[in-house]
């Protein structure tokens, strides 16, 4: 078990033949992911990395039976690509591209929801079920199989957290990078529910940051619904107000979205909140030893 | 990206959103000429900087004669304006907006922002015009009305009625005017990929018309590629020069007050590194994300920018290589020590893709002042100790 993706998941790549799409699709295949084809308009009928290329997602789904799409198209075309995937019956779109306009994502997410398609990202490292299926750009070698689920807005903190967990002798069930944009797909709350229901996951690491209130919503959800231990870190305790810290969504506006507020809410919800990402591994060890 | 008031009003005018007449000037002589052209009898002389609270800081003043316009323009142009939204150093006023005085009967507040929870634009309005809206939200939240507008249906009549009745407007002409105003403003928001539009105050005149007395706009940086007219409005003099320079090399940089320079890949890890330094008793001098395509050149540039800050006593390079390869960062560090005089201790922690190769490269380079951090905690502790001279 794991959440969302496993060794049998069939994946297509939108933006398959581009530089980024090619490079990462190849890495995913080497990891063991079942990439069954890709979409690049006007390259339909050709073969790339040993897999068929289609002009439209609809054709790709009809021919390959893929249920997940990994999206690498340039920022200006992300909204279109997500809607195409939703309309074609894809169940989960993993959007890696950074810099998609917020207005496009707003429309695309609303449309995806209408078509019951889940989305992850944009501007994220993707999702990985350790030693089974990697859909994204993370370095696969650091994710060893185990019982810790991980959810993070930040790519490199996903790696940092997973690495510490594995160095402590534990491993990862599934890790999801949800992205740091103002509008994102699956959020902590939904993923927490999936990890709670997954028998392979015994402990959940949640890495958040300043800006927005997804972590606050997650805290309320943890309090009511999560029985598994949660270890949380919120990045940006030292970030100045009103400044965007790298991620488009990482900004403290007025008194809202601060790290302090989020840490307090998570603490009150029963999560173990660490003040530095350097302490994630040790906190997980402590939580796992109590089980 | 933010723009000036005069630019926001240019955009408003294109969409028929009423604003007072005004002219942007950059000299006292032109200020007087502009006032003559506008005709008076009352003018407002307004400092143009990218920050709110200009009035309280002395950057917005009323003039009742051309002589007064000249005197005020002289005072405000070239002054350093400190407001609650600027840094303590304030901002130099290089542009003025000379504007017709308006016949103000009452003041309102109106804005359009992205509601991240609802994932759609939100119109916010209040009868408490001219006040800091965050104070209103804190003390009298009932005086703020919020109207989410789903872009798939756009601004409808019912949105308008919620707004007009919510503001307590009973006169049919005034109702019609505010609805038309908001409808046009919403169109500006959508058409221009705005992140936020704020009009504070929005004034009602003696004849029941609504006019944008102020105008503040911010835009979605990711959409500037398809908004060339907006991108052209960028005023680099309003931005931190080091941040602009860093962006040119694909680096995301924010200056802070501390002593430990940070160079990290990924925004989350960069913030986490600052937090760790702080937690261990040190102070971060900056946020710096080298991004996903870091090369030897960008790393060298990063060092150069960090070292411009005289307060920096140590540099902590913290890289968890995913797409970024650690060997490239190692070569960048070596390159940087050749190009720039790195006269402070550099603590380097490299993990992930090609970390072993990177360690070998650094070892062979034999750089003085270089300290290896074994992991995030160890590296941060060593950086804090180094900054304290230990």
C-alpha cells in the first residue's frame, strides 16, 4: 500500500519530447515508473524513449489506459494542459512546471475539480512512492521504502526530510511535494486523510511555510481526524513581512500567514512541531518509538 | 510586481474607472506647468513611491495656488519618505503626481484580491475609507464586506447589489455608480493579471459619483510575459538593487539584517536554513535561493552579492542536490574564491546528487577558510560559531 501511485500506475507525460520532459521522464523510467507514452502536438505517431507519442491527451488515454499525467509544458500552457488532461479522463495530474499564471491555475483547478481529477502542484517536485513509482524531479535514491508519509510545499525540504528519516533507519511510504504557489492542487488536509487511511503509513511528516492558511486548515483537520503521529516544520520563522520568499505563495501579509501562528495551531492540534528542519529525523524516531 | 499610483490610474482610465485628472512630473518646473494645465483651483501634490501611508509621512499635500504647488513640489521631490510600509531608511521621492482636487462627500474603501482559500477573486469594501484596512479588520470586522466573484460567471448584478446595499447606499444613482465602478475594476483585475487592486480612499462626490482618489496595483509576476504593457511599467529604482541584480542571474535574493550569509537551493530549504541559524543563536544576513539550474557562474555571483554586505561575518552554503548537482556547486565555490576576495569563513554542506564528487573537488582545491558541514544542523552550528569568531 501507499497513497495515490504505485508500481502499477500508468503514466503519460505532457511535454514529453521537450528538454525537461525528456530528461525527467527518462529518470522516472529508470526508477521503475510505468511511463506508457506522452503527448506533444504534431509529434503524434512517433516514438520517444521507446514509448508512443500522441497529439492529444484523449488519444493517449484511449490507447494506453494511463490514469496519471506528469506535466512539463511551459508555464503559459499549463492551464490548457491541465484542462485537457481533466477532459480526457486523467485521474491525477502532477504539474511540475514553475511560473504558471495564477489566473490560469484558478480556472484549471476549478475545471479539474468538476471532472473529478486530482492535481498536485504546480511548481512542485512531484510524488514518489518509494522504490515503486516516481512521478517528478526528486532524486530517487534518497527515498527508501518505509512507513513515514511526507507532505511538503518545498522541494528541497522534501529531500532534506526524507533523507533524515532514512538516515534514522526508517523509510518513506509516499512523499508528496504539493508546491508553494498561491493556488495548488491537493493540499495537506486531503493528503493527511489519505495517509491516515493507508496501513503502510505509521507516521506523517508535514512541512509547511509562511503564507496562506493551508497549514491552519490542516491543524484543524489533524485535531479532529488524525490518529497517527504528525511531525511538522514551518519554514520562514525569520522571514520579513510583506516579502515574497522565493515561492510565489510564501509571503506574510499583515498579521496573517506567519510561521508562529501556524506552529501554534499545529502544536495545539497535537502535532510535534520542530523549530528547525535539522530536527525532523530525530522527532520521527521519537514518534515511531512510541508506536 | 508593483506600480505607481499614476500608472494604476492610467490603467483605470483605459477601462473607464473614474479618477481625478492628473499629470506625473519629475521636476518642480514641470509640477507648476502641470498645475497650470489642470487649471485648479485646488491641486494635490503626491509623492510617487511604491508604499502606502504616504499622506501620514508628509508625501501628499493640498495646494491652493500655483505658488503653493511650487513650494510643495520643492519640499516633496527629493525627500526621503518613511511610512509604515517602507523600511526605516525610507524611499527617495523621484516622481510627483499633480492631481485635481476632488469634491469629497464621503470616503470608502474598495479592493480586489485573490482569496487563496476560496481560490477566486474577492471584492472587499468598507465605509471606513482612508483608514488602514488591517486596523479596520482587527477592530471593526463587521464594517468590511466581502464578495467572492467566480471568474467563470464574472461580475453579475447580484454582486453589485451586495456591494451597494452592503455599503448602505440607498440613492439609486449612487447605487448604479458604485456597481458600474466595481464592475469595471473587476474587469481590470482579470484582464491585467492583477494580484491585487486597492483603492483607499474611494470617494463619493457631492453629485453622487465615485472616484478613485488613490490607486494601488500589484501583478502576478508569472503573467508578465503576456502583459507587455504592464511589464513596461516596472520601476527598477523602487526595488532593492541587489535583489534586481540577483534576479538577472536566476537567483532569488532578499536582504536581511544579520551576520551569516546564506546560499541555499530551494526556497523552503533557504527559509529553513535561516530558521536553523536563528534557532542556534545566529542571525541570517539574507535569503538566497540559487534555483534549479545553478552553475559555477551563478554561485560565484551569489558570493559576490552576499559579500557586498559589510555585516557578513560567515557564509553558509547549504545544498541538497536534486536537479542541482553538488559538483557544480563545488566548482562554483572554487570559481568564486578566484573571482572575489572571500575574506570570511565559508561553511559548506553538500548533500544529494553527486555529493561525494563534490567533497573530493573541494578537498583537492585546498581553499583557506573553508569548513565542511556534515549535515544541516552541523553546518548551521559551525556557521554560527564562525560568525562569532570561534
